[in-house]
C-alpha cells in the first residue's frame, strides 16, 4: 500500500472551500423556507455561469492558456417545495411502517428457524 504524505496546503484549501460552502448555505438561508431557497437557486442560475466565464477569462489572461468554451449549464425546472415535501412524506411513511415491518420480518425469521431446527 502506498502512503500519501500529508499536505497542509491541500488540507487548508479543502477546509477553506468546505467552510466557505457552509458559510454560504448559512448566509443565504438555504436551509430555511423553500420559497427563499428557490429564489436563491434561481439567482445562482443567473449569476454562476457569468462568474465562471469571467474567472476563466481572467485565468487565460494571467497564464496565457486558452481554455475551451464551457457548455451551457443545464436548466433545472422543478420546485424545491414539491421535491422536499415528497421526500419528507416518503421518509415519514417508511418510518411509520418500520416497527410493524421489523416485527413481521423477525416473526418470519423465527418461524423459518423453528422449521429448520425440527
């Protein structure tokens, strides 16, 4: 097995990116009401492609590299509220039947063991 040496620089960069992502989620209240989250995502769809293009142009100017044109980002046309609510409903229904299913499966397992040990 090869051992990858610990790199403090890589750790700091990854930690900074993770910290920035957590701060952004908190600052933009993405875990708040779904209406607000939907508005933030629509704003991001408008702003992010422009920012990526400007950053790539800056990198090209500074380094002299020629980067290929990035494809257009996909359009997401769904409402977070609907997806969130269906996910919560599915999870709650699964949790509500879990005790009875666990009882049913354990009874079937016990009956199977009794049959096999006869």
